[in-house]
C-alpha cells in the first residue's frame, strides 16, 4: 500500500468520501507524512497508504488461516463486518441455515464502491540446483504454467489466474445453479477486470523487498501497541 500506485488508490478513495468522513481521517493522514519521511518512503501519496495500513492494523481481528477467515465471514453473525479472504475459498462453503456464500458481498463488485478491491499474491515455481532431474522438472513447470490442462488444478476455481492468458478459465458464471444466479459473489469478473476496474493490489516482489525491513518494524510497533 505504500507503493505510489496503490497509495494513490487510497488517496482517490479518500477524496471521494463525504466531507464529514474525510474529517474523521484527516489527522491520521497528516500525521503519516512524518512517518513516511522517517521510513524513507519517497512517493508523494505514501502517507495515504500508511494511513490505510495503520488503521487496518489497529482494527483487524487476526485468524490463523484463510479457511477460518472464510468460515467466519460467511456466517450471519458476521453481518456488517469486512475482511480479507482468499476468493477461491468460497468454493468450499457448506451452505447451512447459519452460513452461506450469500452472506458475503464482494466489495469491489458493488455499485459506487471506491478503493482497492483486494490483494493478489504470486506463486513461484523454482528449480533447485540439487534437482536430480532438472530437465524433467523444467518440462513439468512449462506444462503447469503454459497449458490449460497443466494449470487446471490452480485455475479450476475463481480467484486463480494464469501467467499465460490462454490458460485462463472463465468463472464468470460460477454462481449459477441450473441457470439461476444463485451465488453472485462467485461470479468472478476475471483478472483483467480485477487489475483495472477492481484496483487489485498486486504483490511486487522487488518493491516489497526494498521496504520490508522498515515496514515490518513499523507494523510490529502498531500491532504490539493495540
């Protein structure tokens, strides 16, 4: 969120808030200017990204894994809560009187929503120097990343996107049951939509590595002081 691209998303969302809501966050955004300088963040809007992180860290309820997060948010008792969860986890929700995919709305899919749509992280396939069959491993990696069949295990559910567009699978109607749009949250609008309209925050390893030291300590300080 401190990367200038994503910090600007936060600023744009803030500027579209009503005046009374802007006033609620104005002091912390101003305060974060000094933190941005101390952390060596050079982006013009870094303080908006820092404010987002600061407020999130102050308020979040930590869960042990993606599964528990999903299982909590799909219950009726989680009404009016917001959270970050792995999109594909919705595939395994067991529909009951208390829990349902329909208890969730995807924020970025709502009319008039402003702000980031969520986060995307990358999976990496690496060949180690001790591999006994390096060329076989290379062939398998190529199969997994460049062919529809090879990528199927990761792309068979919404929220999984291939590095090669030809391997992308269409999940725009995953929420339909017998032709009826039963679970709208499952209708994945696709990677291009998420990247552009949905303002997805995509992991950028080089940037993360460049700020992880100072940001890690800064975040630890917020969490320990909650």
